[in-house]
C-alpha cells in the first residue's frame, strides 16, 4: 500500500534537497541509535556530529548522522577515545590519511594465513582416531578450532592443524600436544602484551598527551606496522636459540656416552 507525501509525518518526509533521505528529530534519532539526546548534543559540541538542518526552530537529522553515530560506537569499542575519534572522522585532507591508516593497521591481521573451513571428516582424517570429542572441545576453547552451525569447522590458524598432524605422524600423541599448544598460547599473550605495553608507554602515551598531532599519525602508523614483524622476528630468533640449547642440554651427554660406547 502506497503512502502519499501529504499523509506522512512531517519529521519523516523526504528532504527536498537530499532525495529520499529521511528527517529525524533528536528524539527520533535517539530512538533509532540508542544514544541519549544529551549525548547527541555532546557529540555535536565536540564536533563529532555535524549540526542538524534547522527549520521552524526544530533541528532535523538524517542518514549521515545515524551512520556517524554507529561509526563512533564502533571506534569506541575498538578503544579509541573521543579526541582520536574526532581525528579519524575528520574528512579534511590534512588530518585523515594517517589516522585512517592507523585504524586499518590495528584492524587487519599482520601477514595472516586465511582461515580454512574443513569438514569434520577431514579434521579426523588428518589427526586420526586420537581426535576425541574432548580434544575437539579443548581445541575450541583454545581458539584453534571454531565449530560452525553446519557441522563443519573453521581453522583460524590452519598452520596449527598442520603442526599437530606432523607431530602425530612423528609418533607424538595428540593428547599431550594440546597442553603444549595451550602453554604457547598463554606465553604468546604475555609476550604480545609486553611489546604493546612498551609501545604504549614509550610512544603512544606521549602522542596521546600531545593531543594526537596530525603530523605524527603517519609515524605512529608506521611504528605499529613494523612492531608486528619486528616482534615476530625477535620471538622466533630467541626461540630458535633457546630450543637449540634445550636439545643440547637434554641429549648432549647421552649422545656423547653412546658415541663412546660405539
């Protein structure tokens, strides 16, 4: 059933200068977005929202405001404060590029292998009958496997499955391997937090205290971009050296004794 323009409420009529974009009062915008009128006004004062179109003493908001509020909500959930959000939302050429590049960097995984979706049969075929429902549940809790509604599984980091399969092929049962993966997960979280704590303390806090100067966004983004591969190289280099020393400690004396007997 069609509705004539004359029968529509005034606040919902299409604006003549914006095509089919609807107009919302501040109360309607609040209802649509879940943001209180008070916060909407605060966002306007902080220049996070553009002003409404005022006619007859009433301010009208449109789709742009709805989308902007949703964007602000998303950025706040990602940990940005309102000053940083204002920079990110600023459309002027002098301010936006570096901030948007930083936002992209913190949202995109570094050099990540794409997730792989496998059938349950494939998962069991690679790991054999060692893969019990209890071990599948542990893998899900670890985040190595995600159960999908259709009965398949998503592997966020497929290399973990390949590593587990190779270990089982070498005669190392899957059950004792799972605690090792869990240990690696915990230790990696600690290491990642340590790197980020150092970055925040030595770089980000000074940048934040300076009011997020526009000229430094590119520098900050580049530092974050390099932090991931640099930290990864450091961890790999230290681990390779550490496991070499551990192998020598564990088997060196025994191998020397066997060589003497031979």
